[in-house]
């Protein structure tokens, strides 16, 4: 059994729980970061009514790791609409090694707390586009 390097802020835990059971019909995300001084995972930004994947991508720093919990509206070929949720761990190649280690060491703990099965890791934010959403969330 591994011990996470960082704890999760109790308020963030509650926000993640509420997010999983949300009834909204819009794209939304929770962006989480590591507070290095406190060794704690905290809320960086809560995003509601995201127009498109570009809005999500531009809210995520491209030089520091982040955890992102998001729900996305998918219109299926048969007319159905679904709102799958997913978790992304962004790990830019040029971020600080110590920070990368803190995120990597807490990754499993955060994924477990989110209680999701669609979990992804992205190195380059340019990968996160509409095609990526359709390919990974429609399955």
C-alpha cells in the first residue's frame, strides 16, 4: 500500500463528490493543483459552462502539472446526449522535477478519491482537442 505525498483539502473532496453527482447539462471542470508548502492538493479553479475544449485547455497551465476532473457533453450519432466524466493528469515535460514527483506520488490517491474509470495522462496540452474528447470519452 502506498502513502500519498500530498493530502487532499477537505473542501476539495466535498467539491469533487458534488461534481460527480451534478445534474447540469453543460461542460464543466475542476482544476486542482499541489500547494507545495502545505503538501496538499487544493482547488485552483472551478469552470462552469465551458463553450469548447479550447476554453478548457487555455485554463490549464502548460508549464506545471495539474489534475483535471471534467464532465463533457457528447452528442452521439443516434441522437442520445451523455455527460461522461473523466480525470486527466497533465504532466508537461519541462515542469520542475520536485513538483512532478509530488503530483506523481499523489496521483493514485486523487484518482481513487474521484471514483472514475476514465483516467488519462497528457504530456502536451495540444493533445487535448475535440478529436481527443470524441476518441476517449465516447468509448
